[in-house]
C-alpha cells in the first residue's frame, strides 16, 4: 500500500514531484498538499486529483512522509506548527529547503526525527532531473527505499555521505541548468550574428545541446575525449576550442560554480532565519 505523502508548499518542485508520482501510478488519495494559495491548490487537485488543504497541520497529520517545499524565510514558522503534530520516530521528513541545515530542523522537531535533505534540479519538471539525497542515521533501509522511489519518479538519484556536500551539489546540478541555458543563449546569438535566422539558430542550438548530452550519456569516453572527437586537428572546431581556452573559459566556469556555492554557504552563515531557542 502506498504511504501517505504530504507536501508543505506547492510550488514548482512540489508540483513536479506530484506530477512524477502520479505519472508512475501513485495513488492520488495518498497525496496531500498545503499552500496559502487556494487557487494553486485547486489547479493541482483538478490536474492530479490529490487531496488539498490550506492548513499545514491538517496535511502533516495525514502524512507518513512529509516534504517541506517552502522558502527558507518561511521554514521557522512551518517547523513551529509541525513539532506538535509529527511523530519523530515515525514520520519521515524530507526537506527541499536550500541553505538550511539538518541541525536547525532537528532542533525544532526533535533529535530522533527521520530526516532527509534533498536537492533536485529544475529538469525534474520534465522527469529528466537529478536529485542528491543526504539522510540522517534515523532513516532505516525501508525509509531509504521509499525516499528514493519518490525522486526516481522525476529522474535519477545520487546519495551523499556528508551533509556538507549539499551546497556544492546545489552549485553544480541545482544551479547548473542556468549555466547551460546561458551558454545556449550565447550559441544561438552567435548563429544569428553569423547570418542565420533566429528560428534556425534556436533549433540548431536546442538539437545540438540535446544530442551532445545524449551522446555523452551513452558514451564511455570522458568529456575531453568526446571534445577531441568533434575537434580534429587543424579544423575549425579546434580553433574555436582554443579561442575558448584562451579566454579562460574553464577557469571562468569554476569561478562561477564557486561563487554559487559561496552564496549558499552565506545563506547559512548569515542566519537569515531565527535560531532555535
């Protein structure tokens, strides 16, 4: 029998997970969501036939697995509501909240709480995402299987041994789609600058990006070898690659990812949320 899964917050990530679960046949009567926006909840109910409520506590009371999908600034209030409802030794808590560590959540809900921190990326909306999971020692193997199955409904899953890896993961795969979109925009604009129509340049960029990713997934070669396969010596591609390297393209990407991680680290260190009493 399917466990009852409750979502506190019904934004993009929660909506993507609900859609993924329903597409894989998860029982709609076992899916609950709360949000202060009733219109959004009605849309979810109409599309996926789930149970909805504007009261977080009503959803939490139903849930075997409770997914926190709220903004960091709202988490303290949510935890204050939940601590009188959840059963630390039974309810599985999954936090999608970036920048808020396990210690803060456990201080509010109880040290014995079964807790997983998850970092999915936006392609989960197309069921092509990847989610990194870190779990505390209260999570048992059966719990782990349930958690994994939730995120497998929207893509692939990797497991982290240390919680501190989450901010690096967020900077790489969480923020990563934006880096690719920016590069794709630059490539599309380059095509237009060379005289191609906007529609043609856009189509070529999309299919090139998709095909390259698929080729890399199916190949046993590393990225450097794949690059060499496209860039024979003395050709135009090799010259383009050299131009990128001369412009410090790879160090620039490292700087960008490091910058993203630093910001996620800062969110935690700045303590932009009330500390537990």
